[in-house]
C-alpha cells in the first residue's frame, strides 16, 4: 500500500552517468547549456550525452565527477560540500 511519506525507490548507483547528470541538473535547476558550461563541453554535445546517444568526452569526465559528487548549485551559485561559502 502506498504511504504519502514513503521515499521513491530509485537506485542511483545502478544508473548510467548521463541519467545521473540529468537528474542532478534538474535538482540544481540547471539547463543543458548551464551543465555544458560547467562540464566544459558544447551545448550540442551535452544534448547528445543527456539523451544517451553520445558518451561524455574524456576531457569533461573529471568535471562531471566533481559536479555529481562534490558540487551543488543554488540560484546559479556554485557550492562545494565541505567548504564554507561567504
């Protein structure tokens, strides 16, 4: 039976990187162009990556990992977990 307080069963560790990027960008309120800029790739490449049609370029991989696991954005401002922002 459904309980309105239940959390959805989403197993993120089993998701491919393009889905994780899409979910996190949605959570952070970012558009594809914003995510492309953060990761250092073109808007068209980011579009293809998020559709799962293209792999993330190697040059963007470290930035993608930092975005997924360390950074978060609020109102366009970047924050890093564990750091104090003024």
